[in-house]
C-alpha cells in the first residue's frame, strides 16, 4: 500500500502496479522477497543514475517488503518508442511500485498533464507497456498492469486468478527469451555458474537469477534454467 505524503509539486506522479513472473507465488498472490531477506538488493539502482534505497526501507517486511529495483518509463502518446522520462523505483511484494523511500508514488518532475504510454522494465523480465496512452487528468495516476490491457500479443503471462505478470527469463537483457540459441539466456546462465561446473550455485544479485530467490542455479530443483524452459514451452 501507499502511505507516503504527496507534495503538490510541478510534475505528475504514478502509482503503478505490476507482478514479475519469476518471484510470483500463486498460492499467496504475492512475490517473494528473498533478495531483500538475503541482503542482496543493491543500495544504488542497477539501471544507472543516483537513486538509492536506505537500510530501514529494505528492512520493511510483509506485503510492502521490497522485491527489487524496477524502472518506470513515460513514453510519447503518438510515438510510444520515444521515451520522454524514466525513473528507477522499488517494487513491493504486492506489486506496488514506489519511490526509493519505499512509500511515495513515483514522481516525474516537470511532466505536464497529457496523454502518455507507460512502460515498465525489469533486468530479467520482458518489458510491458500500456496498449493505449493513458490520460493524466490528476496529479497522481493509478495504473494496474496486472489487469490492464498491454501492448502486443501475449505481452504478459497469465499467472492465474485473473492476474497477469511480466514474462521471466530475459537474463541477458536483449529483449527476448531464448533457450537453445548459442547466445541465449540458458547459455548466459551456464556461463555464470561455469560451463565446466553446471551444478555450481551462486548466491549473488544477478540477472541470471530468474526466479529471484537469491541463487543462480542451472541444474536441480528450483533451477533458473527450468523457469526459462517452461516459459519457452
């Protein structure tokens, strides 16, 4: 939930909601926060820039616990490939995206009221964007990607119970999920653990950790490789 105080500044704020397929648990309707619990989330955004998160914010537990950093983009209403502004933000277990303080809506300084496409990106999931431009008539705009129509065909994965989520598996961040390709996500993961040591596991913050449990694992139970294979089919 959002409990931060919104200041009436010269710009617009977003309250987006999105689920990541990798850490999502259908039994709870929430995402796991293993990266936070294992102290693996970096204090500075991995998307470039200077946004940082404090230790107390990463200490929040429950539904509002931080799952990972995420990126929010504001795109042109007629040419949605044009990115007008983008911000690093934090993703909570219940899907809410908040400022780096862990509570406030995501603020875009100087953004005038208009129609915009909204896109969400994550370091090892396929990006998602609104199917049509969104009319910003208020200073704070709510948008729930788990139920909102998105751009493209099968742009999100059906997570069950009427909930959609961003496809997991783009470990090498090339905009697609590949299993067999010589430069695909499976090979990327294998190179991480070691081509000669496929049973090795790494306890690190890395985009090869597709299910975001804090472990890069190529073989065995709960392996990240299987998550990619299941999504490919």
